[in-house]
C-alpha cells in the first residue's frame, strides 16, 4: 500500500515531462517553418521585420507570385556602359563599311581603267616616238647622247610583245573553243572555272616579275657586271607569259559566255554561288591591316576584270545576233545580276572581317591614300617606275593580257570596210584618248587631295627602298615573335675569379622550371595586335614578355605591301 502513492507520483512526473517535450517539439517545428517561409520568398525582406513572427500562408509560394516577380524585376545597362558602347560602335562601323568600301573600290576601278586605257591610247604613241628617235638620232650624228631612254626602251618592248602576241592569238579559234567548252557537263565547267581563277592569280604573281626582269635587263647600266641570261631569252619568256595568260582569260570569258547562253541558267547560278563561298573562306579568319589591304586590292582587280569579261561576252553575243539591240536587253538582267552579286559579296565580306578583327572603317581611307601615293609619285621627275607597272604590282592587275584579248575579240567581231569605217575608228580612238586624259587629270587631282589629308607629302621625296633593307626587314620579321637571348660569357675580375650574370639560376632549378607561356584571351583572339603589344617579345628561356625596343622589327608600311607580299604568314 505504501508503494501505490509513490508510483502514482512517478507516473505524473513522467506525464509532465512528456508534455513538456511535446511543447518544445511543437515550438521548434513552428520556428523552422517560419524560417523556411522567410528564405523561400523572392523578396529580400529584413529578418528583423514585422513579418518574422507571423505564419506565412501557402498562397505566398504560389505560381502567381513567381510570375509577378519575373514581370516586375529590372536591371541597369549603365552598369556595363563600356561593353554596350563598344557593341554600338561595331554596329556603326558595319553600317559605314559599304560607303567607305565603295569609295575605295571606285577609286581603284578608275586607277585600273587608267592603266588599261594607257595600253590602247598613249602606249602606241610612245612606241612611235621611241622608234622615230631610234632612227633619227644616228642620222643626226648625235653619237654622244643616249640612243633611247630607259622608259622608251620599256615602251618599245611592250609594243613588240603586244604585236607578237596578237599575231599568235590570230591562230586561236574562238568558236571552236566555245563549242568545246559547251559540250562539257555543268559540274565539270564549274570545276574548270575555279581552276582558272587560281591559275589567273598564279600567272599574275609570276608574270609581273617576268616583265620587271625584262625591263631591268634591257635598261641595266653596262658598267655593272653581267648577272643575267640576256635580253632575248627574257623577251621570249615575256612573250610566252602574255600569250598563255591571254589564252587563260579567253577560256574564262568563254566559260562565262556558255553560262549566259545556257537554257536553264544553272551554270550561271553555280558560278555566282562561288562568290558566296568566298565569304565562308575569308570571314572566319584572323586578318591584320596589311592582309585586308591585299584583299581590297584583289577585290578591285577582280571587279574590273569581271567587267571586262562581261563586255567581251556581250560583244560576242551581239555579233552572233547581227548587232540586234533587242538581244542586249535580253542579256542585261543577267549582267546586272552578276554585278550586283559581286558588290553584295564584297560588302558582306568586308563588313564582317572588320567586325571580327576590330578594324575601324577609317582604314579604307588609308588604303585609298596609299594607292593615291603611287599615282602621285609616278608623276615625279625622279620616278623609278611607270604608273601602270606600279598598279600591276600593287593590285596584281596586269593590263597587257587583258588588253590583248579585248583587241582580239573586237577585231574579230567588228568588220572594218570602207573609208567611213576608218573614220569611225579614228574618232573612237580620239575619244579614248580624251577619256584617258580626263580620267588621268581627275585622278591626279583627287590623289593629291588624299595624299595631303594623310600627311604623306614628305614621303614623296624619300628614296626608294633598297633590296638590302627589304631583305633585312624580312629576316627580322621571321625572328620577331620568339627572341632567344645570347649566352653570356663568363667574365673574370682582377683576381682571376670567373663571374657569371647576377640573374643566372642554378642548373637544377633551370632544368626543373618549365617555361610559362602567356595565354591569350578569347576576346583578343580575333583582334589585330596593338602597337603596344608589338613591342613585347617572348623570351624563349624565361617564357616572359620583354620590352623589345632594341630588337623590335618595324611593321611594314602600306607602301611596301604588294599584292603578293606575305603579310602575317599569309597572302590574301
């Protein structure tokens, strides 16, 4: 009986403990629910606010609250002002590219036209004057004077090359070549046309060297030691080159003529699509300023050559239809389509190249000034080259083969009979001379303006670059990016103890330490190197960047860049 009240008290105490524990657990669960509700809300409210002690309803975590937050949240572009300003400038640059590019293309087109008209107008007159001097100077007894000036010798050689090549071209049957090409399949003709474009570039790169070698061999001073094979072998090499290049352009014109005369125009469409393939091959590559200059010159030459090829196609087709003007309007839409596709491809290609490589649109003004400098410098008394030859080197445009083909097509298409026809030919020749003179005057005036705007007047009086300096620059350019420091010889002091450099490291540390090369950022991969970056040279021993003012190679100026000069390990 005594144990019963004690056991009853014990049971009451246990029930009280269990009740307290339940109350504590309930309080803890309430606190955790309040904390979870506060952290899961999207509004960043203060923890010490008035809503801390209240329970949150399940409606606060609904989909409506999430959508409301997404619709009302904001952001500020001004926090990254530099990035968006750069993006806007790139858009403005792309919008300026068509205007600046067409300015350069128009100026370059008239430069090529000036060099092309020179072959038809002034070159025959200069050849006649040189031949008159050649026959009159010995008769007058002027033995002390020079028989022919170097420029006259070059003109006579050009005239003889044109006459010999024209006589050889007269044996080439254009009609047979047309039917031979027309019998081929469309895919085969497309491949042939692409091969002809590559061959045309190769011929242009090597042909101007052949002509320059001939001119220098014929005019080289006799006091120097003979280091050539002679004038006659060089002359026959030049004749063979001009003839083969003219045949190649004739095949190009014939293929284009077949494309125009095809019934379904499939070949013409494929040939036009080849221009858009050019975008893929050039846009997604790294370009420097000099490479873009080469590509611009190539586009100018290509556009002018295509216009002459279209002229040849129109002449051949008009001859076949007895010069019916109605047939010209049949050809006109296709001609306009080819010209428009060429312009569109050039604009898109240059716009994205300048965008990806972070090149300003003002660079086309520099290109235009560089071309204008060639024209102005060729008009000086101490000029060392003819203007047509400088255009050939700068743009890769050689007018002799193209002019030879045009003469061949015109003489075979137009029949000259009677005195009235000869009068028309004479008037046409005088009109070409007038066009050449007016074009030269306007170009010379505009070129002087461009040279003054670019502050290049002082360079007009600089001597031409020598071969030794150009070779030294090319050798230094090859060793520009990797600079190996010369081994330092140990020096001995007065006591006869050998001393090494203060920065030398122990042998085991030098062998174990690996060179750490600087990593390039993804943002600067498609950008042209800045002038400050060019001053930095990577040391092969330490892997660090050094200030290479002593060993720095000066960047090539635009005036030293020819069409087929390697710039940045590539030719464009």
